[in-house]
């Protein structure tokens, strides 16, 4: 009898001994055959891969006949308990948690995951009154009708009157549109529902429409009430061709909003007030009578309105005696109500930083400059060469502003860096004007080029510091030619760009004029700027002595005001002007708050 039985596996011979000292157990581990003796010691390992399926029956036969005592197969794809059971379970748990978090965020926090179709409106009882809104008396009068209807609707209904179902407040940012809506709700003492137009739109189709329905259902339960939709252009843009087509979520939301605004009666006591600064892109169906059938344009305040707004925001703020709201209102032309509120807040911060008991004119003037041009950067290292270039650059602006009859008065000239500017020349109009004529536009272009021209005359080199000036005059000249009809060659024809900055019906529109017309437009723009440059050069060359005096004064004191500019134009010397500045500074130090000796030093609030 042979001591070994030959085993043929995959065409190759292997041996299993019948004696107890040789292979008794076979294990195929990761396709490698391993042989173990009676004591479990590894005594054989194949060098070739073994296919388990091909040898399973044969190993069964060897075990049955007693050649081996046992065999086993370890699947290489079979992992441990952790990798095969625990890890997949953990991954599933993490995935479920992520899904729950997403649904929770969409639902607004503590609501259930299926509540993301509910409105995100915020309900409050407004405490704002019309006395808190200043500078817009005409707009206030129109909105008082809404208040009367909410307080006593029977008076209107008995006379057959129909109150506007919706009021659209249109105007630049910061003019108080939201404040007006709150004031209406506060005066009428009704619930105030506020929501943003973007809150309606979600990634899931139908959610926006569902939120619109829920908003109006909630409003009907709280009648009478005010529903305020801020930035309605986010959902109310004109429907039509665009990247989204006609089936996107925004259009479905808009359709539902249109249906809901037509779905309740006038006597229901629900007034919709919406705000936007882009009324030109709203869908016409939204603006028709029966929906937003009353539009109120909230414009930037005039000088009288700015004075009233400043007095409102100056409540409970200690002001020095020298603070003059009329002067501040004149210096803040173009400021919105929000800008004026920020102005007084910045002045209060500057006062607190300086440890002064009340806000002075100096703080307010510095706050104006900070709002317009950014904070001063006194720590920035400026070389003498750069200081000289900036001094002549700003002097060029200021001298031309005084020489040209249609430019605004110069209030301040400085070579202290602010924001991105190395210096600045601040001009402010004496009063508000709704019309700007061609002569003023041309004079402003000449004045704006004054900095560049002053560098050419004195430094005899040009710098990149005039890049913003060049951009401003180019844009202004282009508007004169293409939008305002101020070109003799082109005439009163509008070739202006379409200002549609959204992807909507005007997506990929053609330029509205030919290449030949474009060449004429470019030629007219170039003519305006070149003529202005020549005029600036002639004026500054003829008044170079004034340019030198102002530049020397700026290098000496860094900042000068209208009083010093007047003295320069009168032909005063640098020494005389410096003496006047020193005297003014001495008086200011002796009486920093503008209080006369016979007045009580107690701080009072102006207005």
C-alpha cells in the first residue's frame, strides 16, 4: 500500500498521506491550497491558485475515504463582521440622518418633514407709526387711505368704493418701502405678515405654489391684516422665453399668486403690499387693475425730506449746539433714508470712540465722508512723490469746479487716502435738481478730467490714478450720446443698452443698431471727451498759480475746506490761508461743542 495517495487538482498532482504525520486537513484560503498535519501545523502551501468549485467534490471524496480529516474554504470577498454587517448599517443610519436634516431645514426648523410646503411668513404686530416715517408726505397721504379702509371699511363699501387690493411700492433701495408697510399696519392696528419673494421658490416643483396658498389661507384667518411681500421681483418677473422656459417653479408660483390675488373679495380686509426696485421686470398680469392696481413711487428724499429724516433719527442722540440739520441735508444730496440713518449711527460711533459727550459737526462731516468714500487710512505710508502727485491731481479737480459755472460747489479737498482712492474732492449741490442740462454735464466732464490734466501740466507724466475718472467720463459721454439725445450728429435717438440684468424674455437680444452707427457713436463720445480735455488744459494752464497754491496747502495740511478754497480763488497766499486755519482751529479747541458762553452747557438734541 502506498504511503501517499496522489491527488490531482486542476491537472497538477498533490499528495495526501494516510499516515498521521502528514497532511490531514486542507484549507483553500484566497485560492491558495494549504495543508496541515494532525497537530495543525502548516506543512504545505501551493504556488498556484486553486478554484474552489473545481475541487469541492474531490475533497469531499478524500474526506469520505479517510485520506483527509477535513477541509474548508475561505471566500476572499467575505469580510469581517464589522465590514459586512456593522459598516453598512452605520452608512444607512447616516444617510437617514442626512435626509431628516435636509427636510427639517426646508421645513423651517421644528416642523415636520412634510411641512416644507407651508409658508415661511413672519407675523407681528407693528409698532411703527407714520410719525416714524419722514420725508415722503405725498406717499404717506396715499397710504392713509389704506389705513382708513382697514379701520372703517363700511364707510367705503356703503358708497360703492373699491379699495385697491394691492399696493406696489417702487423705489431705490433704502427709501423706506418696508417702513411704509409697517407704518400702515401699525396705524391700522392689524396683524402684519411679512415674507420675501425668494421665500416662495424652492428646488421642489409645486412648493412655491403651496406656500402661496398657505399664506393666503393664514391671512384669511387673521382678517383684517397686511400681507407684505418684499423684493417681489424674485417671484414676479415677467413670464416668457428664457433658460427656464414656461414650466419652471418660479412661473408656477407666480401663477398661483395671480390666482390668489383675484380669489378674495375686496371686503375681506386683506391688503397686499409689495416692494421692489425693479418694477420694469414685473409681469404685466401682476400690475393690472384688480391685483397691484396702485403703484406708489418712493423716491429719494429732497433737501426738506432729508432734514426731516435726520431729525427723526437724531431722537435720543445728544447733539452739540453747532449741529445744523439744514446744512447736513444740503450736503447729503442723493442719500436715501437708510443712508441718513447710517450717517447718524456712524457719527455716534465716532463720538463714542473719541470719548466725547455729544455728537459735533466734525463727527457728522467725517461720517458723511465715511459713508461716501470709506474710512480714512492715516496709517498708510505715502511717499513725498505720491503725495505731490495726489495734491496736484485733487487741486486740478477743485480749481476747475470753481472756474466752471455749472459745477457744484467744492466742500472739501483731501489727500488722505479713503477706501481705494488716494485722495478726493467733494462737491455737493446747493439744492436738489430734477433736470440736468447739457452744459452741466459737459462742465462735470471737464472737472472730472482736471486731475489727469493737472498731472500732465505739472508732473509732465500721467499715472493710473485717474482710471476711475476716465471710466466716469466715458460712461457719462456715452449716455449723453446714446440715451439723452445730446449729440448733434446723431440727434434725439435712443441707442441705449437694455438694462435687463436677469435671464428672461430679453435673453440673447441683438444690439439695436448697426456697426456703422456704432462707429458714429464712438466718434461722438471721443469728440466730447477730447473737447473736454482741451478745455481743462486751457483753464488750468491759465490758472497754474492757483493750482500751485492749493497743492502746497494740501501737502502742508492734507485737508482743506470750502473756506480755504474761496481764499485761494481770491488770490490769498499760502501763509495767509494757514494763519486763518490756525485761528479757526484755536476757536474750535476752546469751544468744541459750539456753545456760547452765556448758554447752559447741558447737551440738548436739535430738532
